[in-house]
C-alpha cells in the first residue's frame, strides 16, 4: 500500500464530499491532526477505521487500499492484490507493535534492576528480589525480539544473556562490598554471633567484625565452612 497515494485519495474524496478535516475527524472519533497526517502520507488509518472511513467518503475498501477509484474491469485483480497488501500491512503493524512492547519491557526491566540496587539498603533482601525480577522482565523483552529465531538458538542466547546479566549484578554487588563495606545484597544467609556478622554468598564470605563499634572492620574471603565457634573466635 502506498501511503502517499492513499493520503492524497482520502483528501480528494473528502473535498469532493465538501467535508472539512474537523468534521471527518469528529465523525470517526479522531483528531483533525490525525486526518492531516493521513492525507499527508505520514500515517495510515488504523485497520478498524478503514470501513467507517470508506462509508464517510462513499468509496469501497478496494478503492481506499488502491489509492484511487478502481475501474470495474480491474476490480477483481485489484481486490486480490489489495488483500495481499492489507495482510502485509497488518503483519508489519503487529510486528512494529511487538517491537515497541519488547523495547518497553527491556527498558523497564533494566530500570527496575538498577533502581533496586540504588534504592534499597544492602541489608534488605528486597533489593536482590527486585533486581532479579527486573532481569526477568528484561529477559522477556529480549525473548520477544528473538522470537523469529530457531528455538535452540534462542534458548542458547537467552541463557548467555541471563548469565551475563546476573554476572553483572553479582560483580556490582561484590565491588560495592569491597569499596563501600556494605552487606552483600545477593547473600544466601546472614549469621549473627558474638561480635561478628557473617554473610554467606555463592562465591565469597563477608565478615563484619566488631560491628557497631569504633574498631569495626570488614573482611572478604573465599568461601569456607566455619562453625559457630569459628565465627565467635574469628575477630579475636
């Protein structure tokens, strides 16, 4: 479908009916700016408005999609051609809509993940919950974009992107622990005993010795199994 030709045809039919853009807009329930965009070839009417628009202009769907009055002897040929064009146009509109939705999900997911890390204190478990929730939304958006690709390639890409995204979150959390001496957000458990708080994560352990005192200090080590007695004596 040629948008410019259809737009000019709409304008010609409207003027021949002595209808203003404002009047046509009111009858169709759209703005006069929308009518102007149609007639200038910037946009196409929504598919749901094709029939009402044709009724107002006194033309057929075949005429509208062709962008001209279809001659009777060419009607069947144009009709078949326009069906194909209409299906192609509809498919492109749906794909464009899906792309927009996917992009919104990707941006929103990243926003939720980043906001969770920045807003929630590290001691709160909500930060890790919301950041992972954001990654899931982000992955749904990516999955929608990758939908045309074969399923096994899509699965592999999704696993790689998810692993990379979670790696970024875990690395950011580790850097925050090391530089700012804050509790790891992605921790498995927290243990309070004696004068030490122990944070157990997947890849390292964090010890907050002499917490809430003047000689408080933090230690980050590789994962190791320590008993309660080990923890009590750790900071001595």
